[in-house]
C-alpha cells in the first residue's frame, strides 16, 4: 500500500501531512491528514487518535479548526483524520446533491445496496484499511482511540462499540446517537442498507451499547444550544441505554454551545487528555 | 451608528459575534467579528486586540483557525477582526479578479485614485470608524493593540507606527515589510495611490519605523519556510531600518514554518501574552 504526500505544514513543532492513496476498500482515491507530534520516531512510536468528521467535512476541517494540535503535541499523540466519504467522478452522489447523503456523508457504514455498495464501504475503510496504512507509513504504536463529531461522533461510537479491544477509549462531540430513529439516519440507512431495519441496528450506538462486552471508556460532550439536538442527535436515547446497561458513560451537556467547531475547540483538550489517560493504562 | 448581529457562537465560555453595519468611511455594508471574553461587562471593560487578516481572508479566518480564543478568554482580552476590503456589487474589483488586489485585498490604505477611492478607505476605517463602533457597542476599555498576518501584518505595523499612542503595542506574523518595493505592494499601491511613489511611503513599515516618535513595543514572527519570504515579505528591510533607528523590535525567524494559519496558531499565544503584558503597564 503506497501513499502520496500532497502537502506538509510544520505546526506546534510537529508535522501535519496531507496524503492520498488508492483504496481497495472504497475503490477510489482517498485523502487523509495526519498530525505527528515532534516526539514521534521509529524508536518512539506514539499512540494515535482517529478523528471522524461530520456531514460536509473533509480531512481538513478538524486540523484547521479544532485547536487540537497544540494539545496533541504536548501529549505526544498522533491524530489521523480521514475524509467523510469516497470521492471522485465515478462515485455516485445524492440525486439532489443534498448535504446529508452521498458525497461528504458516508455515515461510516458498509453499503449493501446498489449503486452505493461499490464505493460506500466506510466502516471497513476506517476499521481495517486506514489503520493498516497508518501503521505501515507512520511511527505509531498499537494504542489507538477514536473520536468524532455529529455523523463522525456516531461513527466513532459505532466503531468503538463493535471493536471494544481494538480501541482503548472513545469520545464524541454532538453524536447522532440513535440514527435508526432520526431523519439523517433514516435517509442514509434506507439508501445504503435497504429497507430492512434489522440491518440498521449494527450501526446505532444506542443499540450497540446494550451488547455484552468490555465497557471501554466513553466521553461525550453535547451543546445545549445545538439546533440539531432534539430531532437528529437524541443523546437521551444513548443515556437511557447506558443507564439500563450500567455503562459508565461520561456525558456532559454544555449550556449555550452550538453544533459548530467553536464548541469542539472549547472542549477538545479534555477529550485528548481523556484518551491520553487511557493510553497509559 | 447601528450594527446588526448576523450570528453568535459561545466559545471557551466567551462569545463570538459576527455583525455588519453600514460604513460611512468605505460606503458599503461591512462585516466584522468580535470575541468578548466572559469576564467583560459594562463594569469590567476589557482591552481589545484588533486583528487584520491577509489577502483573500474575511473576518472569519482568524476566529476559526488561529486558536486565539482560548488564550483571549484566559487573559480577558476582546478580539476584533474586520474584513480585508469593502465588498458588494458596486465595489470595483481587479479586472481579472486576481487574489492580490481589489476585493479581499484592501491593503489598509486610503485610495486616492479612481475608481478605487470611493470605497477603498480601509486605513481610515480601521483607525477611526471601527474603534468608535466597537467602543459604542461592546464593553471595551481604552486600551488597544493591533496585530495581523501578511497584508494584515503590514496593515498592523503601518497603523501602529502612525498612531503610536493610540495602540499600546503591535505585533505581526509574516508581514509585508517593505511594500513599496515588492510585487504585491507595487501592484496595489500603483492602483490605489497612483504612480507618485512619494505617496506610497506613508504605508510602508520599513520607512515609517525610522520616523521620530514613541517606540511602541513590536513583536514579529516570520516562518523560515515561507514561500513568500524573499520576494514579497522582505523582513530584512524592517530589521535594517529598526537597527539604524535603535528600535527595539522583537523579531523571531522560525525555522520550517510556512505562511499558513498553522504557523499563526503555533505562536498566537505568545502574541496575546505580549499584548496583555503591555496593556497592564
């Protein structure tokens, strides 16, 4: 597996590299960004946080806007931000180019339905191909965590709850907590996965959290002034399910914060500290 | 003078507000963004840093990408980021819509030439109208500093050197230090100010620093890997002029950093600390 460097920036003493590669999983050229702290080397491989972005984002938004790189440099953590969907002229998109389905909206599932299934295999891309690629090309250790925002918060929770030993911890900002039961999720899942709602459950954090398994550490921040809170995000479903299962979810409702990167930037340091603490165990 | 709030975000406990207003100076609707730390109130007016952005930017880039708001909240400093030019359908632009002249490229001068002079009065806008507007509508004290990047670094140095008692300190990232003698400056000044180069000198920091007056504290960071360093930015001209005048310029050449906001974010904390220190005197 080869990668091509598109560009590099020195930042906080570390290095941010934007790359692309030909993905066998999603069958197109995929772009991702990697921040490596200055302490990382072959002799000192560092733990890595995978960050999954929300609707309309690319690999760039988090690196530019979250203010995470200062803290990642201090803590000696690598950050990998993939794109949010396959891209390219032969990748099908929503027929109306809507923002909430198709390009920029892969929802971190493996599509089973035509014409989506040829490219929209984002679950397997994040779980298998991307970590293999990162391990091969960058000095990272076997310790890894996962986090994300909105659609990417959903993705992070789902990936972690289905792979509880692969990740040491998970966190999310404003995640779509119960996608089988909200407009964004229903639109995406009915197209990618078909009309049988039984097939949707493997991608719903509020359902997966009830499954038996290691209770990996989980931290969630949600803005109280988020315009998508009640209809799309539904954190209460996750909280209720966690309570029934006695799952120790650290949930923080933050008064007045909205759905933007200004919210993420305000609390990203806490999330990185949380993951660093669990890397050390 | 009235302002209209376009939107607001809670961030780091403070508030970021994007506004517009009808400007009498540049004769169009102008947009700006203001961050107010949570400590600010009528009873506790706070000092304010004016930030001038570079070519192609609006009022948004710095607020989204610089990572400054965390530190501004901690230090209790307001930040005001204006747009980089007049805008609107009746504001003339470069005939080729080039990025380095016209819209997004006001260069912080008062144009004297047709058709630019009706709107391109950015020097007076930054120096007079904007501070009056901010003082009227936000709880800021009479203490103010100014900073900026690239074209905005040029603007900050020029504004400060011509108004040495109005600002308590000045700083810049990668400023255009000697615009009368570089391609960006020559293009902009010849259009905005005409062909008489004597009229250009009032907007050149390397010339203004030699004038008699208070030596207000000045901090500059420049990336050593900046693609525009030698042809456009020419920090050596500023350093030479400062040396001749025994002006105590704090200049930092940072190996490997480029012209991007990743560079700004890496050192913005030092700049805010620098201004805070001089607010206190």
